[in-house]
C-alpha cells in the first residue's frame, strides 16, 4: 500500500511552497511556466498511477488528455453547455474511453500493451485530424474558462488561473493517494506483483486494470480540460504520441511509482526545456542525455536517487548508533 514517509512529505511541502511563492510573486511569463508545470504534473500523476503502480505503461495518455480537451471545447463552445457541466461531461467521457481501452488491453503485457495503447492513441489523433467537426488541422479556438465570479475569482487573470491549477493539482494528488490506499489500489498492487496468484484467488484481473486505467484516464482528461482553458485553443497535436512520450519521460525522470517523483520530474522537465531552448534549438538532445544518465545510474529517477541517498544516510546513522551502544556495553562489562 502506498505510504508517505518523512522525505516524501518534506519534498511535497517544499514543492507546494515553491509553487505558491511563484504564483504570488511571478510576472506573466513566470505564471505561464508555472501553469504549464502544474498541468503537466496532473498528466504525469495519471500516468504514474497506471504505469508505476499497475505496470500498465501507456502511450495513449496524451490522446486521453486530448479527448478531454476536445470534449470540453465542443460541449462548451459549440453545444452551448456551461463550463462546469461541460467539464464534468468531458471527464466522464474521457474516463469511459480510458476504461474501454484498459478493458481491451488488460490481457496484454509489456511491449504488447505499449503498442496497443499507442495504436488507440494514433487512431484518436487521425480521427480528430480528419474530422471537420473538430476543426481539422486548424483546431478549435474561443474556449472559455470556468466562471468563478460568484466567489470573487477571475480565472481570466493569469495569477488566479495558476492558483486554481495549483489547487486542482493538490486535489488530484489527494485523490490519487486515496485510490492507491483503497481496496482497488491494494488489488492493483497484488496484480502488478503476481497476476496469476491474484487470478487464482478469484480476483477479476481485467476489471481491476480497466477500473484503474479508467480513473487514470479521467485525471488525464482533467489535465486536457485545464490545458484547453489555459491556452483557449486546441489542435490535434495535443493527441500526438509525442505528448504521451514526453509524459513517460517525465515520469521516468522524476521517479516511477512514487507519486512525488513525477511532480519533481514535471518541474525539472519544463524548466530545463525553457532554459535550454533559449540556448539551443537542440534542447531535446540535452534532455535525452540526462534521461540516459538517470536510467544508467540505476536510480529510480531524480526522486529515487534522493530516496536512496536518504535511506543510505539513515542506515549509516542506525549502524553508528548500534556500534556506539555495543561499545558502551563492552565498557560497562569491563
């Protein structure tokens, strides 16, 4: 079962404090970068639930994010639904699509699961790219943000929208922890460690995978809704497999199966992208070298390396305390 330790709580508090400080003090450009980090963090949390805790490495989460964005845009801008209703419907639709994908792919594993999800993502991308109702290659504009004027919040203001995204990320993180600590989360952990044994115990394995994938897809859809509201424009590129690939890179970079790690990875990836792109158009090469170094180090991403160092230090302190106690006992006996 997923648990927080002192290190994870400390890193979470530091990340939250840094994001809140940035949201309250940064200028327009800084707020745009912060919002980009927060939306990416929601997407990679969704992917970490499926891949890190369920072993379902997906290359269609970018497409699910795009489904959420397009569903919200169509329902709010063309169907005339109010933004809250359109948002709820978009999340339900994305979760349903993800559940179907999870149910179909549940009996495949490893590279076959990855390729199957990639195929679903590419089918969604091709359909949206060709269908006139979605605007084709031109995309869709005129997307409205939520209206929170009743509580005195104007989400058309960049600072208010960044704080709103931060609050949503906090809620999503809390919901992710509850999912992993629930009966469904414990079943998922059992399936990941020994699927045959769980099936022998009478668990409907495909249903567990489908349910978790559906919840993960719903969170990815939420990231898509926020991305659509952020830019107020969407295009088929949002469903491209490269979006899913970047999300997977961020999860690996931060720390697979830690929940906290993907948040660190999202911040590191976006900051590296913006800093390096100002120096060279080949910033992907630098990020690639960093990712290779992380993988070759055998640490579970940036946060995994921090946890390993923290654990090693704690073990050394414990060993030192044991030696000191033994020395005292020897001296007392003498």
